[in-house]
C-alpha cells in the first residue's frame, strides 16, 4: 500500500463509500438512495466495460447500449415465456440460464459486429458501431411478441442459487461485487501481455503491426470481452428495473454511456464510476428542478468538450501521474 | 405478384431514398470538407419541420412557409457553426461526437419547450392533397411526387454546385488544402460557415417536405440521423455520388422489405413464422446490407481518394 | 552464399509515377547492404514494400527462398523482418522499456495472456533491458517515451530492431537528425552488429554508409542503377553522374 498514488487512494475511498453508504441508507428507510446506488453501480459496470475499449484500446464504440439491452432481454424473454408459455427451449426463471444467455448473446453479437466494424477505423468505426447498436434497437422494436416499442414487464426475476434478487440488499451486494470484479478484471487485462499489445495498438498501430502483431484480433478479442461484460450489466439492470424496452438500446443511451466514460476520464480505473455517479446525480437533481433537464445537461456536455481535457479524473490527478 | 403494388412501392422507396439523400448530402458535404462529424444534423432536420409547420399554420400557405423556413433553418445551421462546430474542427472525432451529442440534447429540449412534447400535424394544402394516376390503377400522392422531384433537383443542383461553380471549386480546394485557399485571400471561415448552413438547409428542407405526411415531432431527428449515417457509410464518407446511390438503394430496400418480405417468407416458412420474422428482418435489412458492403469494401462504395 | 532476401522485378506506381521501377536486389546473409540515392528516389517506398506496409503492383519478394510478396506486415515480422522508421514511430505513451519489451514479446509467441502482469514476465523484461543497455539508454529505461529527445528516440528504434531478434533489419535512415557525435556512436554500434544480423540500410550520411556497408546499391527514380562494393560505387561513372554529382 506504500506505493499508492493519489488517484489510487481516491479509488479505494470511493469504492469503500459505495460499499457502506447505500446499505446504510436502505436500513434507515431511504430506499430511494439504494435505487440510485443500484443504477449507479450497474451502469458503472457498463461504463467500465466501455472504458476497456475506449480508454485502453482507443476504439470509440458508439453502440454499447445494445449490449445492455441484449443482456436485459436475456432475462425478460425467458421469464416472459416461463410465465405465458411458448418458446420452450429457453422458457425458464433459471438465473444461470439468463446469465449464460446474457453473456453468450452479447459476446456473439460483439463477435459478429466487431469483426465487421474493426475492419475500419476512426470515424467509420464510430458510425458503424452506432448503426449496429441501432439495428438491435429496431430489431426489438419490431418484435410485437414482446410488445415492441412499449416494452416488457418482467414479472419474475432471475432465480439464482444462494441469492434472492427480489431483495434490494442482495441485488446490490451482487452488483457491487460484480463492479469490483469488473474493475479488477479490466485492470488485470490492461496490465497483461495482451493489454500491452492493445494499448500499443491504440497509440501506434503501425509499429505494432511491424513488430508482428495482428492487432485486428487483439482488438476483436477486447471487443468481445467488453460486449460480454456489458451484457452482464444488462442482466443486472433487467433484474433491477423489471421493465425492459428497446429504448434501453437507443443510440442516445450509448451516447450517455460514452459521456460517463469521457467525463470520468477514460483509461482510469475509477473514472467510469465517477462519470456514472455524476451522470445519475445530475439526472436526479436536474430533473427534480425541471423536466427540461436535458438542456443544462447538453450545455454541460458541450462545455466539457470545449474546455475540460482528461475528464473529472484529470482534475483529481496529482502532478507527474 | 401484384405489379401495380410493386411499382407504387418502388416509387415510395425512391421517395424515401431521396429524402434520405437530402439529409445525407449535408452530412457528407460537411464531413468531406470540414472533416466534421455532426450528430446534430438530425436535429436540424427536425427543427426545419417544426418551423415550417408553425409557419404553415400561421400563414395558411405551405409553399410560402417553406420559402421562409429555408433561410431560417440555414440561419440555425450558421449559428451552430459559429457557436459550437467552429471550435471543434481542430479536435478529434470523439470530441465532435460528444459535443454535437450535447447539441442534440439542447436542440431537442428547446424544440420541446417551444413546440411542446406532442409535435404538430401539418395540414396538407389542397393542391398537394390529391393523387396522380400514372397508369391503370397506379396512383401516387402528389406530395410524394413533389419529394421525388425536389430530391432529384437538389441532387442535380449539388452536382452543378460542387463541380461547375467558383464556390464549388473553393469547396473542393478547401477540402484538400485549407492553407492554400486562405492564402488566396478567401475567408475560409466564412466559406465553412456557408457550407454548414447549406447542409442545414438541405436537412431542413427534407424535414419540411415530409412534415405533411408524418407531422413534425421531436423524435424525428434522432430517427433519421442513424439511417443517414448508414447512407454515408455505404456511399463512402464525403462522397456526394456515393451518398446519392446509397440513399436510393436504402430507400428502396427498406420500403420493399417492409412491404414484400412477409410474402417472400411465406414461400418457405409457415405463415405464423413469417409474420414474426418478416418485420424483424426488414427492420435490420439496411444494417445487414451495410455489414455486407463493408465486409467487401471497408471504405464504402466510393471511398474519397484524398483521405485514402 | 545464398541471399537472405531476393527482390525480383518489384514495381509500384503512384498515380502514374513509378516510385519503384523494376527493382532487382539481393541481400546476402550477414551483410550490411546500403541503399543510397537522392531524395525522392523511392527508398522508403521500397522498404515499405519489403516490410509489408505497402503492396507492390508487380514483382516478388523472397525471404530465405520463401515467397512473402502477399504476406501482411505482421506475418513478415514473424518470419524475421524488422524495420525502423525514418520518422520515429514509437508507442509514445509507454516507457522505453515497455516499447522494447513489446518487440521481445512479439517473438515470444505468448501474447494472448490475460492474467499475469506483462511487467513481471522476467525473461521478456530482461531481454528487453539487454537491448536498452546495448543502445545506451539504461538510465532512461523507465521514462515515458514521449519525454525523450529525438536522438534517444532514434536509439530506441535500434533497440527495438535488436530486441525483435529478426534476421533481417531494415533500417530507414537511422542517423536522420542526429548530431555528429551521436551518429559516430551509432556507426560504431552497427559495426559491432556486423555478421550477426543482416542489415538493409538506407542512409544519407555518406561517411556512415562507406564506413559500414559491405555492398551498396544506388536507387535513382525508382531504379537501381548500380550495385557493388563501396569502392566500385565510388568510382562508378553512372553513379557519379546521376547522384554523387560531377563538379
């Protein structure tokens, strides 16, 4: 612990607060704060997964909300059929099945769309991931079986061994631990040999190719890992909100996710969590003043791009870090 | 197969394609010349529709409303350029996207404040309300013909503007060599602002033309922008010719898919399955097309030479 | 003796102008083969086609007798070709040692490793450190690359080429932008490498070229007008006329 940097300490303190405060509020009858914290932690996982691509791999994916949606529908669709019949193959309340579907489908979607998107770079990549995200949106919008645009209410949450997701405390526990694991996973991956190649390719792709790395496959691997992780966040989100709709996948949701990563400071460990906290607090605070909260939010976003470099985490960073 | 229906759907597809071209042309113009990614382009389309709708209700004349709304939309584009876009040209594409995403939120909320959440329906003037019988049984609404005509005229106008005018020459020169053009004593900043305003007017025009059919609504901008992106990705970002061809292809495929895919699917699956699968597949069709084209040509059909 | 690299009838045109015009070239195992020529002769274009960054329009490239003409850059690197860049090309956000370690890791064959921290893989780090020390950057090993001087960046390029263990090193103007002292050090260093590695050297610094090269080829307007021992080139009339300049 002697070698901890200032940002390292902030990360630890932040995570400890996240572990203690929400359960404390819940036990004292403030369920509302627990809801906020749950959203924060779940979106935090999604933001962490996006950060692996955007911050560490230099891949600006603008379609990440699709993975959240896929993960959430992986809970909603089997649960729906278990209640109302049909689609016997997956009709079940079994949480492990939901989980496997959420991660598997997201990874597959990432593999297919990533394989095509990663043949391009820069602004092409950005627009194509955006288009693929929107494809998922329109797909679920067109599925009348699941109420299309109007969305689907999840009557029965995923049934997991040992954990009861109907209990906010247990759901929060699972989400919080998942977030910590996600953050550690990204940190470990980034520092591994694989991560070195990924970062090298972000900084100087030509050099990496000349050294003998087929950077395409490294990027695709990162894309699949990130997609699967984000799908897992969707699994949690579906179990939290118990309502899912195509709107979760709309490109503006992807934009918000990206905003969280950039605002918090891409390629830092706590950055995505910081970004999602600020986003959720702002959403709550601003929307309590005015239904037009997108206006100050949008202005802030423009201001952020024009005037702040390196995001919030950049403001915290000590010299020489 | 009903050939009259097919013919009419082809015309509908063409109409959608030309509408998409109006939006995509501004997007590709701005990207090709300014290297700027503008998510807020869809919002300008939406604002154009709202301004025109209000003016139509106020003046009682759709055509006059368009004529007044056009320069107003151009002014909105000009304001966006001066206030935000101009400060972003030197930053990277990620900043463009985030900044203009902020702009989308601002513009959509402003539209919400000014025009309310519900949107406005635009009364169709009598002369546009009719239908034209092209041949036996094939009728097409006059408005759709107007959109097709306008789209073709604008496409022609853009080709002329970019290839045969002094402005076009400056635009093309500015794209490849900013310092060179400014060294010639031309106010390049003004030129860029004009290009931006022109793009805004084109998107606004599309919004105005479609407003009697769909009304003006806040969501319309966010809906069209991604499709317009798909158009310019397929066509090759920055290529006007590519944007035109891709827009028409997408308009046709989307329209025909939505109307005929179920008939096609019934041929090899049960009616029930076709009823579920057809809408799902047709919703994804343009993206699948995009994926296929990119798998073969990652830079789109007409990749711009200079950018490699 | 067998050539390590054989280039036959290589052609590359850009918009009608031939940048590489029917180039034939043999590089023998263990030699330092220099390519000289005036600016715009197509030297970097040639290197890029050998490293795989550019695809030739026609012709073949053989490495150890194997046709590699259509192999992508990353595969050629695996087969034993490394290049340095005329315009420094490094991973600026990483430390000097990290940069060199990436070159070692590329040859190590275990890059799909997700768990163990890259910086604690000792055999890679040690080997990278060896190269760093060889080029004289020991003190800078843990500094961020972007903080180094131009001269030090040039040294890093060499360290990376060394660390990659490649049989064939394509060095694109390694002395570019170096002062006389630094150039001198680099020349001595490359001399020590002689015989251990095969080097195709592009260089403008004629003192360096004549001090190092076993053989020299002269490239003018995309064509090789002469190949020979340094003395032969020095006295070749065509070369004097086309390049060295008759005063």
